[in-house]
C-alpha cells in the first residue's frame, strides 16, 4: 500500500533501476507517516561515507504525538540497504553519472519502506516528448471511449 509518491521524479528523470530500502525513523515520525503527513516532492538521496541518506523529506508531526520530543520535520534519515547494493549504487553514481531519487514510501509487512530509483536526468526536449506522449495516450483513450458508445 503506497503512502506517498514522488510523481515529479518520473517527470524529471529516466528511472533505470528501483531498490526497496528500509528507513530509520523515530516513533513520532511513524505515527505521522501512518496519518499521511509526509511530502516527498523536494526530497533527494545522497551517499556519504558508504551510507545512503534521505534528505529533504518533510514529515509534519501530529499535535497529539509526544510532548517531550521536539520534532525536526526535515531531518536527515538513513536508508537501509544491503552492502552489495550500496557498493553497486556508489559505483554507478560516481562513475556513470546517475543520481538517486526517492520514488515512493509504502508499507511492506507492516514496515515503512522507501523505493529509490537509480536515475538519469531528462533534458528539456525529453520532458516535452514525455508530455506529448502522455497527452496522446489520454486523447487516444478518449477517442476509443467515444467510438464504443
């Protein structure tokens, strides 16, 4: 079940590979995410010292969560992957010119997971072509529906 999606990532990047990663979260963050108080639009993924982090993901705290905790809404969150996957990603990002983008957050067996994508940036003409293709698919569906009536 999907919690939040980053639709802008598919518009700005060609997604080559997808990986599912665990996230290190605090208790108030889990409660807020279960209440859909999360925004991935401005988030991005970086690699530092052989570890992968999610930066810029905004989690709005619940008013009734913990009173003794001072929530940091845009804190850096560590992503959990196998070491082989991390080393493969490091190689691709540093050598091949790829970047890592968060695609969505979802539940897997009761745990909150992040799907990250190994992506290459689109040029402006690629974005226009994608938009033109999307419009054509929408128009084609409309024509087919009208023909079936």
